[in-house]
C-alpha cells in the first residue's frame, strides 16, 4: 500500500511540475527536439543530395527525435553562373561563425550542423542519423511557441516561453532566436553547376532574429513581432524558436509551430 501511495504521489508531482521544468516524468516517452541546420546552395552540384536528406529528416524518420530542420542558403556560390534566390550573406556569416566554433580551416557546402554541437558533410545520411540519435541523450530546456499569426500589413506575431536556465547548462547566457522559413521552395536552375535541374527545398530560412537572452536562474516569456517581406505567402510558412549558447554554441532547445491556417497546420491536423 505504501509503495502504491508513493507511486501515486510521484505521478501527481510530475504533472504539477511539468509546465516549469525542462522535462517531466510523464513526457519521457516524447520525442526529443533536435535542431538540424543545412548550409547549402543552388550553385553547388553536391548539394541536392543533402537537400533531399533534409527533406527526409523533416518527415520525422529518426525514431525518438523530433527533428526541426533549417535550410540556410549561403551566397558565396553566386558568382559561378547562378544566383541562388534564397541566399543571403547572413547565412554565410552564420556558417563562418560555426567554422570558427568547430575550428575548421574553412567552410564548405553541403554542411550539416546538429544542435550546434556536431558538423559533417550534409549528404552523409548514416552519419547524420547517428549524430541525431546521439543528440537525443542531451538535456534540453523547454521552449514553447504559441499564438503564432500574421496580421496586416505582414507582421508575424508569436508568444515565446522558456523554462528556467539552470547551472547544469553552463554558467553563460543563452540566446533566444526566432526563425521564419518557407515550408517548400523550388527553382528551375538555368546556370552554374546545377544548370538544367529543378531543385526542391524544405524549411528555407528567410529570417533569423535574436529575440532575447536567457540568463542564469531566469525563464523567458515574451511576445514577438517580426515584419515580413511584402508578398510573403502565409500558407507556406513555418516558425521555429531555438535556444543557443551565446556566441553560436550548443543548441539547448527548439520547437516549431505553423502559422495559423498554414501548410504545416493542415499537415499536422
């Protein structure tokens, strides 16, 4: 009888602390969120297989992991005959920061980065899946997205909440980011190394903005407003929030939400 009573108390306590802790006992069977970033380019002939692998990961093919993908198109291939319409120097700069973090002699495409902690050639499916499975064992900080909507004239609104940053994640601060990405994008390439090919992409990032800083002993609850480019198709958007150690280090948490009524909302209902 005492054992049953103790079990009952533990279950009740698990339910009570769930909104405030990083992971409650009742959630141990849930998928672990893993952020996977692919640095790619439509001007790179070795990138399409990596793009296809990212699409596969987006279909949640790794047991136990909730893979949250970002396709970030660099601009340093744009001079060889094809300007990638989804590229920007911001993503090249982000990749270069990773290059310094990983102490690489130089950056390359396709490069895949898992939770900011491991990098490899993005088309290596066996290594990619093994790295994701390994990342499932890492502790996470809960981050939640809610009230995601688009209001005239093209302003995205969302509410972001995190659990408390505790010393077990290190003594530094953690940056809170919001990424806005296209669910699906295509190009008919007419020049460069992929000339004549129709390329497809998923989760093509259009904006990454830093929305706050998580400090030791604190959580975050914040309303976010982000101005979108004119003509943005709300039905083809997804929104990702992630927590990354300052100076572009390890990712401690991530989540994804669809724009109200968007493609991801329809797919997940």
